[in-house]
C-alpha cells in the first residue's frame, strides 16, 4: 500500500463527498479518483478493497465532524450556559459540513448490510459517546452521564432533521430548542 498520508486523507475526504452525494452504491474507486482529481487507479493503490475504504471513511469522519473546543472561552466557568453554548456550536459546526454528516448516515445504512463495517462503526460511535461522557465529567459541566447521552441523541436527531428535511425546523429557532434541550436535561 502507498504511504502518502496527505494523499490518503484527500482520498478519504473525496470518498466522503461521493458517499454523501451518490450513496454507498455510488462509492467506487473510480468515483473517488474523479472526486479527488487524481489519476484513475490511485484509490486502489491506497485501499485494499471497498470495505477498507468504507472502514477508513468511518474512522476519519468523526475527526472531521468533531468540534474544536478552542472556539470556546477557556476562562468561562462550567455552567448550564456553557453547556448550551457548546451544543449550539456543535450543531452549527456539523450543519456547516452537511456532506460529512450525510456520509455518516450512508455509512450507518451500509453498516446494516456489512457486519465488518457495523462492528467498526459501532466501536467508533461507542468510543465517541464515551469520550463525550468523559469530557463532560472532566470539564465539570453540569449534569451526569445520562444528561450527556440524552443530549447526544437529542442533538443527533436535530442534526438529522436539519440536514435531511430542513423545512420541518424552519418555523423554530434551533438555538432556542437547543437551550431547551439543555434546560430540560438538567432539570432536577
């Protein structure tokens, strides 16, 4: 296998674009090569097979969708308001990368048909959820582990709705909804 990490990342990002636009059936090495603007046959030099490509997309996509906490004021004390601000930042960050989220949805659907991909994606998603739980613990943000899990899935549903059928949410102020999620999850 070829070992140019920048080229591999570019190919994985191209695969994400193809997956979001054309679905899992449209994800071919030829389509990835075309999307990346590289010569035909390049992707096949970097990935052993289609399953390898799907697994690498699954591993990379969460890095691409992760929120960089550097955008949040580190001097701000842990609070309900900070938690709501982080959830809003996450929503807007993921909404800005529509293709990344749609590709993740396609991966989830493809995982229902591919046990190896399901196992890899399950591990990635479980690890992501565990990092969120541990991150809230370490940060001192209010709530408990269940709060984190409830917010994780509330945000997942909100993002899914926004990126697939956005007109459903059009009458609502999404930032207010997110604040309400946080308030209700923290209600004692």
